[in-house]
């Protein structure tokens, strides 16, 4: 009989030891793509130091959208960064 492993702690959202984590210009692009496993939502985040793309099935895309929406709803207005840089939240 094996003993179950204890639950692992969630990693921190921000790695405070990573000098590359700072506010820099970034870009978020989404688009639908056909894959061998069916249609996926491609979500790409580009920064000066990296590009990350994930392919999400519909259920995962909805879960990600809900998580982002919930987190954004908890932000103070002063913490909101306007992606296109053309204005400041009122």
C-alpha cells in the first residue's frame, strides 16, 4: 500500500527573484486555429524578453477567461494598466 503524497503548495504568482519581471511593453494576441485535435484558441503573450503561446480547448478558454475576469474585478482602478497605452482609466 502506498501512502498518498501531501498536497503541493501552489507556486507564487510572481517570482520575486526574477529580475526580468518588471512592467515592460507587452502584447496579448488571440486567435482560433485548427489543430489535429480540433479547433483551439491560441493565446499569445509577447514581451521584450519572451513569447508564450498556449492552445486552449473551449472549456479551458472559458475557465481562463473566468479566472482573468475574476482577478480583474478584484483590482483597484489604479492598478489597471491600459494595454494600448492611449488612455488612463477614469
